[in-house]
C-alpha cells in the first residue's frame, strides 16, 4: 500500500536531487550524448545517484527504474521511477523550466508523483487519494468550456513524426493557442491552472509516471491517445487535460487529424 510515508520519502528524494543539481546550473560540467542523440550531464547522473543511495538504504525491497542508471528489482510490486532532469536541453541552456521527476508505482500504476523545479523552488506533489500541492498549498486545474478556449502545450513539434503529427495537427488548429517547450513543466503548469491541455508522443515510463498523480490530484485527467489510463504498459502517447470534460473533444480532434491525412 502507498502511504504518507512514501510521499514524505519522495519529497526527501527531491530535496537530495535538487542539492545535487543546483551547483551545476549555469556552470561548467561535462555533457555526453546517448545513442538517440539526447544529452546527459554530470548533474543528471549526480541527482539520480543521490536518489538511489537513499532508496537502497531505506527501501531495499522496492524496485528502481532510472533514466541514467537503469533498473534493479523492476519486477517488484513497488517500483520507484526516476528522471533526475526531465528537460536536459533546457538545463544545458540555462533555462529553469526543467524538472526532477520522482514516481512510485504499485503493480505498474503510478501512485505518488513529484515534479520539482529546484532553481525556482517549485514543487508539485501528488498522491492517489490526496489533493495535489504546490509548495504545500493546494494546486487546482481550471475549467475549459471548449477547445477554442484552450491553451495547448507540448515539448517540440519535431517530436510528432509521421502519423502522430497528423493526429496532432487538427487538435492544434482547434485550440486557441499552442506553446512549445517545457517538458514536464507544462504538466505542472496545467496542474496549477495556467495551461489547459498537454499532448505528447513517444514518452517513456520515466517521463510520464510522476505526472499522473500530480495532474489527477489537481482535478485533471491523464490518458493515452485511446482514452485509456496510463500505466507501465502504456505506449507513450499521452494526453493531460485540466478539465476532464474535454477529453472526448481531444480524442475526436486527434482522430480527425489522422483521418484528414489518410
């Protein structure tokens, strides 16, 4: 079972990650590039190492899946999912819109989530059955009467390739405005009522697991492009919406975009 102790631990993990990250921000450090051309810095590795050291000491029976150091005990009932810096390109550019993502899953379902921005000192914390908070105060999504009123956010247009781009095109047209960039920070802004919809393609488990408790605890909803809940088995095509009444409109627009290009 997930408990308040797990949420408290997640907050301590975020503290440790932030302490590891801040000395590197807008400083000199080594950067490498993975096989998919995505960057990884000393800060990414230091933050994940700090988190994993605490988990190995305090939760030795739990699994861990991290972006930088892989998986241990990944078949455990409870698994911590780590992305030490989601938005490494923003971090490298000195833009404080990246975030540390920490999640706890049970049987593959996200139950605890943290989105932490260690430079601005903003932390969104979510847990199943409890309201989401921003720095300890309630965070709440906003109502959106129709897509034409909505602000849509996503990380980058080039991430929508082939048929996913076809899906996305009609949705973007139907919304009031589209903003690019932000990675996990977009979902945090949605949880606080500043953005209405976030749509992404090709996310991995470490990109999405922490987002679900945060968004849904703030009154929003997250699902895949078929409308199904997100879990460890999801395909990485993600919808987050502040007003759950708009989910069907979003799915209709995504399907219309695909049909228009067939």
